[in-house]
């Protein structure tokens, strides 16, 4: 291959084929998904892989997972092995120029990745370091490539560039499968921003041409994108691609891993975030990794430590109204509104939907307020149509079967929309709006009376999640026999069952016929006595009444331990109990970080 360096010094070879954006020091808890896509890709060698969609809300780390899985496949296999699985990575543009240019870009990208992998040279991937002429010459002169692969270059030279193909995008999309099928080799195509395969405003819709391409056992396609509703409902949930993808859902981080991300982000950005406030930060950010990292960056930029809820509220107010979160969400909202602003009312409807008091959106009330605020009369059908289009961008949620709408499950986005609406829609003074938001946040009442106790609950919940379908040493629960942990359908922190005192459960896990209820007390100066245990048993009885399991297992953690009477009482009632030393031992056993030692 003829690739010359322009400098006399030897260039540094990157250890990535596609560069990850999140620093290794910050990247947290997506190993399950990395391993899944890496192993599923390798299964292509035995023809056991199936095309798969990674489905989740925006800013959950889907693109980062794809990039890291591609890099593992690129560097952790023997590139000379004919059985190796070749990774291809492509991002669909959100503003395609035309279908011919797309076809050229897609086909050339395929050749670049194939050549780069087989020659273990990442410079081939980019046109900046390897021209098309050099790429084609390299492929034609190398004995590593089959005649099928070399002859396929004609698709570009004699077909697309010569304008000799009627539907060039169809040929380009089926190219990876045709080569892998004919040569009986293994290729995996990773496609990001897949929702851009259907862009009506640009007369760009290529989904139908992927139908056969994604079904090949020699060339599965892994797809993801930033618009979950379009992916799930419009592209994969109906039409040509319906039933051709396995779904791999991804959600927010658990509270433990969100807390770990807050710790790592703070260290990386040189921010000062206390160990006890970190889980509260995570809860306020909806366990969204982007928001958590943004708060850490804002804390570092302002040189303001976050040690209390008041500190956190101040930083959140700043970032929501003028910081990293504002910039990201403003860009997302502006781009989507630009796509769909047909009636000149889209901004108002989005803003008013965020102001709705309940979760369910009232179309008639939105119409009335729109008339009061902007003197615009619109029909219910017009509002409905706009809400449907907003739901395609995950800005509201559309319950299609019932034909009704509700707010998205993203507390930060909803708060942003209120601030954005006052500034961008109502035209209020930005400085006054931001000052009002800061006053609102600084006046908020504390939500957590005992930060250390909440931190312990976060760790207890993650122990249960990590130990599902496994047994834990009984001695750490003060039991003679080891304790078997079930597989939970869900596990919630601070779950309320109705209104009133003593109806909030610290940790509640549901596993069908068996439920778990757990509580923590972080008292350094006193032991837990029988009254606290009785309250836990009352909550177990509450779970029994409300959820109707056959059995409720109770577990109590006390930092300093329990009185002798309380220990005897728990033994007689079948309550599991752990001290600080027990909890650290359980964390060690399940591969988790111990409780912070400085609290």
C-alpha cells in the first residue's frame, strides 16, 4: 500500500478505528452492552447472529457503545484470519444532499473499512489520509482481497460515478451482504443515526432497500439512533424492516453506577462533589449519564463544590439556563422544530406541553392557552398533528394505541423546556428568567433528610442487582445458610405506596412471587433497636398487601450495628441484617466499590 507520511517523524498510530468521545477515566457501566454486541458480532462466524437495534432515549451512551464495540472487533481479532468478523461503521447524515452522493459515500465507506481491517491500517478509513485513488490501487494490488471484492469496485467507478445505475442507493446498501454472501465471509455493519434513513422533508427514504441487506446471516446489521420513537415505531415497528431486528433496550444508569459516574467525572474535571451528595445528583439528573457529567463540568468551571442539596440546586439552575445542558438541549429542540414547523405553532405547543400540571397532555387546554397567550386559533387536529411530530423527536410521548400524549420521562428536559419557552417562545428577558430559576432552585426544600443513609441504600440495591440468580454468603446477613438472590423484574429506591406517613419504602425489589424490602440507618452514635425493625416489618406487610407476593424478604443495614434485643428479634422474624463491615464484604463479593471511607 502506498501511504506516505508528510513528516519525518514516525506518526503515532491511534488505538482506535473510530474515536470514542468519552474519556476512559470517565466511562462507566456499559460493559454489558459492549460485551453483547462484541460477542453477537463474533457469532456471525457460526452464522448465529441476527440484526439488532440498540434502543433507548437520547444521551444514554448508545453511540459510544457502538464505537467501542467496533474498536474491539477491529483490534482484538487477528486481521489475517479469513474467519475474522470485519466491522463496518457508518453514520447516516441528517441532511443528505441526494441519493447518488449518499450511495457513493456508503459504498466507499464499506471498501475503506474492509481494507483498513485486513491491512490493520486505520489511516485508510479517512479520505483525509487516504484518497479514493490510493484506496482502489491498494485493494487491486493486494493479494489479501478476493476477486469478488476487487470486482465490486466497479459499482463506484463504472456504476455510480458513471451514472449507469438506476437506483444507486439500493446497490450500495446491499453491497456488504452481496460480498459476504458470495465469499462466505463475515461482516457486521454498525449503523448510527438510523432514523435518518427516513427524512420526508428531504425526500430521502431508503428503508425499503435495506430489507434484504439486514437478513443475511453472513452480514448482520446493528443499528441505533437518537430518535427512539422513529426507530421503534416507524422504521423497525412496521413496514419493510418489521420483525427483522432483535431489540436490545438500554435505559438510564442504576443509582450506584450513576454515583460512580459522578465520582469519576468529578475526578476527571477536577470538580469537588462529596460522596454523600453524588446519589442525590444522580436522582435529580434522572440517572442520565450526559446530565451527570454536565453537572460535574459546571461545578468545575464555576469552582463551586457540591456538598449539599443547596449547592446542587445552584449548579443545576446555572447549567439548565446557560450551561452545558442548555446548549445540548437547545440544539436538539431547535433542530427538531426546524424540521416540523408547519403551522407556526410548534414552539408554543411544545412549551405548553411542558407546563401541563399532570403527566397526560390535555389538547383542549393547550388550544385554550395558545389562544390566550398568542391569539392563535387552531383545531384539535392541528395540535394533535404537531404533538405526533414532536413525539417523533422524543420531545413528548405518544401512546399510539390510545391516541393520547404524555410528558417524556426526563425531568431535566422538562425543566429546560419551561426555561426555554419563557425565553424563546414568550420572549421574556433571559437574565430575569435565569434569575427566577435560580431563586426557585435555591428555595427548594431538602428531599433527603439523611444523605449517608440514602448512599447506603444505593449500594444495597446494586448488591442485589449484581447478585441476581446467585447466592451470597449467609454470614454477611447473619444467617446460617447462604442467601439466594432472585431475578428482579424491577428494583426501586424511595418508592411510595400512597399518601401518608410510613408509606415510603427505601428499597423495594419485585421478583414475581418473592419481593424484597430493605432499609438503612447510618447512625454513628447509637445502635438500632426493635422499634426500627418493627417499622421495616410494617413496610414488608405493606408490600404484601399492595403487591400480593407469596413472600417478602426483609433486610436491614445499620452502620453501627444493632442492640442485642434487636438481633434476637430479627432472628425470630427472619430479617436479614448487616453492619458496615458486612456491607463492605458484600460489595467486595459482588465486584463493587466499597462504601466511601471519608463519610
